[in-house]
C-alpha cells in the first residue's frame, strides 16, 4: 500500500514538473519553444557567464498570445514587414500600450521587447536565424544603459497558429 502511495506521489510530481517546464512563456508549450528560447538567450548572453537566465514570461501566454493577430503586422509596397506600435488594438489602445500593460511587471527593467514573425514551416534553428536577422519588433520598455550592466535575462517564446499559419512570439527582458 505504501508503495502505491509513493508511486502515485512520484507520478504526480513528474507530471507537475512536466507541466511547469513545458513552455518558455510560462504555460504548457513545446520542445520547439524551449529550443528557440535557449538560442535567443544565448544571443543576448554573448560571452558573458554572469547572466542569470529565466525562460518564463507568463504574460506572453496569458495575455499577449490570446490577443495576437496577424493584423498587427504592416507591410510596405516593397514587401518589408514590421509591427506597427501605433496599431489600434481596441478602444483607443495601441499595440505598444497593450504590450506595456501586459508586461508592466517588467517596467523597471532596462530593456523589454516583443518580437513576432511568421514561422510556418521553419525549424527552431531557422526561427532563431529569423529572430537574429531583424524580425519585426516593438520596443516595449527601454533605458539607455550599456547592455553589459544587465545581469538578468528573461526569454519567453510561444507559438500561435492563425488561419493555418504559425507565428513565433518572443518577449525578451534584460535587467540588473
């Protein structure tokens, strides 16, 4: 009987751990999310070994992902795609205002950005390459300090499928 209880307790612990470590955005996610988040963190860490990294940005999966729509993207006649921070979300609120409200827990951080791009058919490596080559971004919060003063880094990654297209959503937070 004790063995069954211990086994049940161990199984519950394993399931809870799996639930908590699933998505880098703070809720259940995929291996792809984790791979992209780790590679993005490596880009921001560079050669510094003194950076504490977290892969949890709960607001990404709680508020941003549900609200995300490809309408946030704008496109020039030349085909350049960007996120328009002045895009009206609703009732007079802009995309940047919505992101600031969603990520207000990080308002005192030195740097907070939101990145999104169409990742349909891309591997995790291709997504990281797209991220590092100038994916559409909104600078949510920014303080003019040297990146070298940042000792804490949070990276949240999740994906959302809309009308058969998959979008990669990333939040990066850098702080002291």
